[in-house]
């Protein structure tokens, strides 16, 4: 093979490799529509027109991949997802969509990210400032940390909307006993001298129990010093917020929790911390 032929083959190869990259570069590094509610709604419509027949009505997989869990949607860049939708996947049944305008592709990207990543969902309606006041007035700050301040008997709510969908947060508020957070199982003790202790069980073995108290301190109890140990399958959190909060108060406190989308991972309090 002559030198000219080699250079020609190399040029053809590079051109082929640069195709998707050029599309991604054209699309820019970040979605200009972000999590705009109107963009997500339009993306929902386009997805159902073009994609749902293979990927399912909520992107959870049918004849094609589950887009809620796939790495390309959850961890890939928005630009690469844009390129994938426009170019398709050669050699597979994933077709290209060259007829879709840029805005339409970005709308689908917004919709898919909102399905796969709680933090990419559109913001909930309501007044988050008023919701913060409700959060404090209802006693939530006594058990939960938000913005670095609060109690210890419940899990930290810093970045909660990065980890849970708005629907899951609502369920946690209205039905706290449905699913207890791991590492925050309540325990109720009565010592041999009649003292009652409530807290969160952090560790136990045949002889000892380690309990996190509402003060944030941990205390070690010898089983021999205890009259009774109860592990109720009920959260410390009140289960009557549906009745205690008005419709507007519930809307605002959910809006406040929805704004907790800082990208850092909160500290998980466990036995190793103490």
C-alpha cells in the first residue's frame, strides 16, 4: 500500500470517528433548556410520538433499553445524549432523528433526565420560603438536618431532591411508616431503674446496644441493665401531617424540600462516625 493510500484511509477513518463528536460539539456541552417545565412537557410529547413504542410509556423499557436506569441517560453528558438521539446507533434498531430540530432533541433530553434523575425534575410549585417556616413550625428541624442545621433522629434532608423524586418525598412526609430509612430504626428502652429512653438504634450485639439520642449523643447500654427493649416498626416522625398541615402549607413545605438540590452527598450518620 502506497503512502498516499494510507493517508487517504486514515483521513476517511478520522472523518467517520469525528461524525458523532461534531454533532455533540454542535449541540454544546449543556442543555440550554435545563429542567424548564415547558421543555419537559414538550419532551414528554415528543418521546411518546417517537420513542415510547420501543422504550415504554415512562422510559422503563419494553422492546428497547430502560432509559430510567441506563448509564447513558443517568451519567452520560447531555451533549452525548443529544448526539445519540440525533444520530441513532448504527447496526441496531435505534434510528437516527435528523428531522428533529435542535430544540426538539433538547426537549427529549430534558424529559429523559427528569425521569432518570430526581434532581432534574421541574421545580414544584409553592413558596419555599414559607415552606421553610412551616418546616420549622411543624417541628421537622428537631429531627432532620437541612443546610447544616437541625436534629439527629431522622436522616439528613440536605440534597434530598437530588436523591428522591418529588413523589417519593411527598410519600415520606404523609406516610413516614411506609418505609423506614436505613440506619434510622427507632428503639425504645426501659432501664432496670425505670428510666425510659427513645432514640435510634445504631448498633447492637449479644451484650450491648448503641443508641443515638435526640441530643445527638450516643449512649451504650448493657442488655443486663435493661428491663425491656422494643423496636417498633414505626417512624419517630408524626404520621398526621396530612391533617395537621393545610393544603397550602403542605404545598409550600414540599416546595422547600424540592429546592434541596445541592450536588454534594450529605454525611450519613452511622456507627462508624461515632
